[in-house]
């Protein structure tokens, strides 16, 4: 079995730069958005001083994380599962962009860092040459494009691609090279399934129709979840209490953003044991997940500060720290 | 001819196993430590001296194996002493096994513990004392094996 001794040792050093709860408290105490940006720049975010735009800073941090992984793993595709959702996001963007001829700049539509370059996906869709896409994507791409051009229903197009993304995650989890990656896929699918089920129930769909929209998730029964969704959030919460995702049940009764936050916190809980793992791929995957989660927290925090939201409301949306 | 030299064949096999097994374990352990050290030094070159010590800890088993092998060679007519009988040769072989086998296993596990300690140092550079103590604990069992092998070989 391959070990990752050098890579994990480097990651241990990099973990020292992860934001801690104290850092988030400092950011929350910042008088305004600019002061928070300055604090982050002092911590080395966005390449240091001089960055005044939050999105530029956050994108630089995302890019830096993946640049480090590329440096450590070379052409290795061990962490591809963490990038799959970007591919499907880009597929959605490409289909809608070409259908609507939006003319928007690619950097506003597409995410970098997927397993397939965003430009390649755009070209495949533009030329209707879907054979250029990864096999798992092809059928959903054809179907979504046909649905969009026939009905103009962007939401239906999204749901086809979202379902394909979740199926791809579930399939990838079966061959995941590390349990952390399988846990990431499972948590992502569960999060999405619950949101899809509640949304479909709110739209008046019956249990069978809801179940058909859900992806297969380990430890969750699609039919049972769909049945529960028909009964509303409280019955979904009740159902979750009997699954390994009981930690998410309480958050559902508060709000969907609290639920999202609880999903991310659950993921962080699941990667915490990687702090004592010395040889495997797990700490690398955990670091990427931790970085993405902290970037999400910082994005929420900066947006909250910019919009003048109460500090307590911002604090509630912040995710647990791995650092 | 072979029967006459059977004693020395057994004894040499013992010496070879002591040096080869313990040395191989050390090579694996030090190699693992070296990779972890390189990872830390890429980001924190100032920790060189500390991680070097941790990397070298699994190297001792190889030295113990070599020491036992030399003592055997000094008693069986190669570096000194007299050629052993077949029975004596088997006793030399048996005496070499503790440091050979325990050296191999303990060096590999000490290497893994050194890797973890180097990673601990990466997170907490001020924990050098504690980081060194953890892999040093594994050394105990290599030393016990060395004592058994050495005491037996010198008494033969």
C-alpha cells in the first residue's frame, strides 16, 4: 500500500496556518469588512498585503490549496472526488451559457480546479460533442441540454445534472482510496438528498416522485427519506435520529442554513481523527476539506460584515475549525 | 567437506541474519524518517537539527546487529577464535536470532513512530523532548534483544 509520509509531514506544517476559532473571533470583532480583509492579509491570505477584493483573496486561497496538492501528488488523481462537484457545476454553467448566449466572462461562470478543464467542458457542449466529456457525465449532459432546449426549464436542467453529480460521487466513493474521501462523498450526498427531498415535498411532489430524484446514499434509505420529507422538516429530523446523521436532526428545525452548517461541522468531526494519522492519504484530503470549509466560513463572514449583519447572526453561520 | 564446516556455516548464517535483518529494519526506519523530515524541512528548514535526530533513532538496530555479527565472527575462526562444531554453530545461529528479528521489527516500528514524532514537531516545534521520547521507547525492545544475543554469543 502506498504511503504519503513526505506529503503528510508537509501538510502538518501547513496546518499551522489554518484559521482557528480565535482567528474567527478576531475577524468577527473587526470594525468593518476592510479591517477583516486587512487581518486576513496579515495572516498571508491572498498572497499578503495589497488585496482589497474579498473574492480575489478567496480565489487565491482556493487556488493555493490545489496548487499545493498538485505539487504533492503530481499527476496523481487520488483527490479527484473532492473536485467532482466543480465539473458538474461547470457543465451546468456551460449548458445554460450556450443556451442563453449570456456572453458573460468565463471567470464569472466557471470554476477552475475541476478534474476536467472548464474550457474543455464548454467546448464539448458548444460543439455538442459530448463524447469528449468523462463517461459518467455524457448521458446527463445530453439529457440536460435536450430538456433545456425543449422546455427552457433551467431548474429541471439543474436537477438532472445535480442528480448525475451525486450519482458520480456515490460511485467514486466506492473506489475511494481513503475512508475520508468516502465520508466526504457520503456527507455531500446526504446533505443534497435532504435538501432535494424537502424542496420537492414543498413543491407538492409525492413520496415516489421525491425518491426518484434522490441519489443513493450509504446509511440512508431513499424511500424512507422521501416518505419523511412529505411530512415536513420535523419528520425528516425524526427519521435522521435513527441514522448515523442524527447530529443533523436538530439543525433542521432551526433553518436550512443551520442545516448546511451542521453538515459542514459533521464533516469536520469526521476528519478530526486524521490529525493523528501519519502515513495515509487521509490527512491530505482532510486538509483540503478543512481549507474549503474555512474559506466558506470567511466568505460568509466577509459577506455578513459587508452587509452589516448582526455579529451574532454571522457567528451562527461560521463552521467548526479544523486548525 | 560440508559436514566438517557445518558449524561455521550455521554460525555465519546467524551472523549474516543479525546484520542483514537488523540492518534492513534500520534502513527502512531511517528511510521513513528521512521522508517525513524532508517534508517538514521543505516548509521549516530551521528544524533541521531536531528532525535529523528523530530520523536517526531507528538506525541503532543496524548497529546492534553489526555488533553481534562481529562478536560471532571473532569467535568462529574468521576474525579470531576456533571453528565451531555443528552443534555450536546452531547455538550461534539461535543466539543471533533475537537481535535479527526484534531488530527488524522494532526498527520498522520505531521508524513509524519517528515519522509521527517529526509530524508532531512540525505542529509544535517546542515539543522536541516529548517527540524524542516516544520513538525512544521502542528502542527498549531492541536493547533487550541485543542483551540476549550478546550475552549468549559471548558465553558460547
